[in-house]
C-alpha cells in the first residue's frame, strides 16, 4: 500500500491564498500605526520646518523671516561652542561606553558564578530617569569634591568629565545586554577549530568574536551616538551649561550641549523662538546625517566580514 504524501505544516502559510489575503488586508492593520506616526511625528516635524522660516510669538502672530533665522543661528557663537562640546562628549562617550560594555559582556559570558546577578546590577542604572540620575550624581560629586556643590559648574573640565561619567554609568549596562546577545551567537565549533589550529585568546577575539558581533557593535554605536547628541536632562541638572564666559560680547556656556542650547535659545526671548526652531531643524539634519553615515560604515564592515 502506498503511503499518502503529507504536505508540511508551513505549506499552508505559504499558499497563494494566504499571501493574497495578507496583501489585501495589511493596509487595514497598518493604518492605526501610520496615523499615530503622522500625528505624533510627521506633522509636528513638518510644522517645525515651516516655523523655522518665521519670527513668531504664537501661531497666530507670525512674520516671515526667510533665511534670517538660519543666518542668526550660524552667527551665534554659543551654538558653535555647543556643537563642539557635543561632538567631544559624543566621541569620548561612544568609545568608553562601548569598550566598557563589551568588556563586561565578555567577562559575564565566560561562565563566572553569579553572572545573572551581575547583569541585573549593571543594567539597573538604565532604569533611572535622566533628571533623577543627574541629582543623584550631583550629590555624589558634591561628596567626592569635598562638599563644593558648584564645583562642576565652576570648572569646564570637571563638568565635561562629570557628564561622561554619568553617561557611562547609565548606558554601559544597556549596551552590555546587546553585546551579550551577540557574544552568545558566536559558534563554539569555530572557536574550537581555531584553538586546534594554534590560535590564542587574542586571535580568537580578533578574528572570530569581533567579526561575529559586528551587528551588535553597529547597534550599540548607533544608540550611543544618538543618545550622546540628544543629551539634555543630565546636562541641565549637572552643570546647566556653566561656567559662562564672554566672547565678542556674547555669552557662551562652556559645558552647554546642543539640546540645552536650543532650549535656552527658544525660551530666552520670543523674538528668538524662530532662531531656536531653525537650530532644532539643523540639529535634526546633523544627527540624522551622522547616524546614517555611521550605520553605513559599520554595516559595510559586517558585509566584509
């Protein structure tokens, strides 16, 4: 007696009928998310670009300014200073956060005792809000710096490294989880074959582990880059941009970053609200451009590996 051929379970899912139904009805399921995206992001973003060309007090009281807002933003020495301060914080924090996160993840995947407890402890700072985190570290720095609560606000170097410490303390645990997921995907067979061929631990790390976790490196670099550029609440609480200096008659806050500079410009005077909006548009273009470049660079590295 001939056995009946049975179709695999997944065959029904791949049938033409199912595909047609999905193609016909997917817009209905996509519509709520698309509407929320338009209301919550797309419309405010387009409205922000539109307002950047006006001098306004309210939406009913606007005067067309053309490119004057952008020219004022480029001519604002505090904006240029905030850009370089943000770039320095971003570069240093990206390097330190990813190095520490990878080192901790690598150590916790070596089979040490209590690894799950350590993962939880390292991840917990990421659950604390930015404002609360800033006040906690203000108290810590006040004790370490012998009770001088304003030390960070009086010394731009201390303020810079204070921001770096807070960023690392908050984000290392989150990036560690991503690196652990990447490290757990490394093939034990490849490592064993490399050791049989005489590779030491450094060779295994360089030629097998790092190429395998490149997708995790891409994600972590992207997240640390965008988080560093968007930093606001910790900057506000720890230093509020201080100390302040004068350059060509303009006030410049030496530890002020771009997000805080835009907020300060927008709330300083209603005549500067359009300039603040223009700065926000340029800020978006800057962060988006740098992030896309970084993603392209690291993903091309994944392809090469």
